[in-house]
């Protein structure tokens, strides 16, 4: 039995700098990992079956990234074994927190170990990218500057503040955001040294935020509420918004005021995924 976390992420900013001929968007972003997320348990079985038990039943098996990741690795490494996987889901769907991508990454890392596949991190990243653009950052396990479609990563040592993360009662469609005619797709590129980590809110933005608010007014209402306490921003293309605080106590005070129609949690930014540490000692 192998029990591993699947941490969430925040996009501290998100600039869309272009669009490829295949429809994928070129972007620049900075991923910060969080000490909060889903939890998965893995057990190797002798048959090739992949069985998933979960407290989340709203995702069909053929669309579930955990099953997709397990089958992909199984076929790639020509493994005859299977696995029973148990998911304890804490991160909301369509929230921009990378929950599905992180689950897929943890699955690839865990089963690579349990099945003795022997794939390198680079090989796992290559597989993971076929499942989603956010999967590589979770496989590499470091907060990072990202370019391309999100797969060109440079590990970063970021400040590690406390965040209040709020998820309005809506599930955002990434495809709908990226296809919207009003989406900004021509942001100027910036360099890593020019990125003001301490001044992220004043100098940078999430290019998807305006379209998301237009399509999902609940996001705008949540942003207006959280902005009363600290500068707030949407993460990724999802519904969740966040603001940073210097101490856990300050973040707890804000969360205590959260209106009843909103859900939220407190997490600390981290630079290294707990999955890496857990695998080292298992």
C-alpha cells in the first residue's frame, strides 16, 4: 500500500501570449504548489485491472485522469499488473487548482514505483503532458515558472505565504474560456528576472479572469468580497480565487468571515511537492 498526496497549485499570474496552429495557447505563468490537496492510496494487484474507489462519483471512468494515467503507464511500460486506487477528493472540480492534473501526476509517480517500471522523471513528464498541460509541474514537484502550453518549466524558489482560497459554486469549462472571442491572446512576454514576485498583483494579471467573470458572475462576486481584505486573483482557468497573507492567523481571520454561499480553505504556498518527500521514504 502506498499513500500519497496530490497537492493543489495556484497560478500567481497567467498571461496568454499567442495561439498555435493546433489551437493550443502559448502562455506564461508561475505555478505555486500548496500544502493542501487530494489524497490517494495505491495497492498493486496481480491482474491487469485498474479499479478506482472514490468519494467523487460525478466523473465518468473514461474521463477520469487517474484511470487514464494508470492505463497509459501500464500500456507504455507493458506492465501485466494492475492496481486498486482509492481517492479522497478535497479539491473542487473546475476550480483552477489543478486537482485532476495533480491526481494524474501522483498516479504516474506512484505506479511507476509500485510496478517497478523504472521510468525517469523526464519520461513520466512526456507521458503526463499527453494527459494535460498542468500534469508536468506536479510530476517534477517544484513551484515553477512555465511557458509554452505550460510544459516548459523552470523551478523557482518563491516566497511561501499563507493563502485564502475561495471556490464559488460554479464549475468553469476551460474549453469555453479558451475559445471565447473576447479572450486576450496577445500579452507581451516577460522574462523571469522581470517578474516581481512581491508585487504580483500590481504588475501582472490573469488574462482569463475578465472572460470568466463575464461567463460566471459568481466569480466576480467572490473577487469583490475577497478584495476587501487583500488583492485577489483568479487561478488558472477555474473558478477559484485567492489572496495571500503573511501569517496563518491573518488568513484564518478572513476565512472566518466567509459568507455562507462560498466555500474556502487556508493553505501555505510551498516550493517542493510533498509527493517527492513521501516517495523518497517509501
